[in-house]
C-alpha cells in the first residue's frame, strides 16, 4: 500500500484542530512536559508499544521530564495520515499526565 504525503491544507487543518502540535522543519512537532522522569518514560513506553504495532516510529528525545517529538513519514517524504494518527494516540496517552 502506497503512503501518500498530506497536503499543506491537511497539515494546517490538523494543527488548527490539535493546537498543541506545530510544524518544525517540515515535521509535526510537540514538546510534552510531565511531572517527573518516570511519568515521561512511562509515556514513551506506552507510545513505543502502539508505534511498533503500527510500524510507525517517532523521532523523539527525552531529558528528565520532557519528551520532544517530531513526526514524519519517510516513505511519503513528509507528513502523512500515519503521523496524524500517532499524534492523536500520543495526546490521548499524555492526557492527564502532563505537568
């Protein structure tokens, strides 16, 4: 199945409906800040399990209680529906845990 790159309009519509997400270097971007390291790491663990089941993996970086995430689909050479879906999953998992 061919993965299609989202249009600029689709990306902007997603960002306008999911205001914690932005666009940085052509990727969906968000910084999650949790109450502590264990909560941040727990978030990453839950996301990793979901991401693996979808065969779609985030670019992310963790220091202490912060997790910085960039989403893009390499097969589409840009943002795709896979990224929108994973972003929503991340928001759902992070809900109620952020500082």
